[in-house]
């Protein structure tokens, strides 16, 4: 009987953790950004009197710029999380 022992060349503590969690959160943030962008367009159309009144009439979220900024921020965070989750390839070579 012949027993072979393989030694792993890369250390496991060098691999970034929570990559699957980052990928799951990023996949949920992209549709959320689409919803925020849709609400932004709806709010802008309501201000131009193309549609009925917007469902939020007062406060911070009654402005279309806030929704557009939120959509851009969500897309940025999703992009960063996707980059973090894809960085495992660099460590396994």
C-alpha cells in the first residue's frame, strides 16, 4: 500500500473570508438599485405632472435626487462586493 501526502502551498488564512456572503449580498443589491432608480424616475415624473402624486409627499425621501443617489450607491456597493468575491482567484494560484 502506498500513501501519498499532499502539502498545500497556499495558506488558508490569506484567503479573504465571507466571499460567498459578499456575493449573496451583491446579488440582492442590484435589484434593489433598480427599484430605487424606478422610484426616482416615478418621483421625477410626478414632479413634472406626468403621473399621479408620489407616495411620499414630505421628508427626505420625497425628492427624486435622493432616490437616484441611493440607486447609484447601491450599484457601487454591489460592484465592490462582486470584486471582493471574485478576488479568490488571485489567492488560489
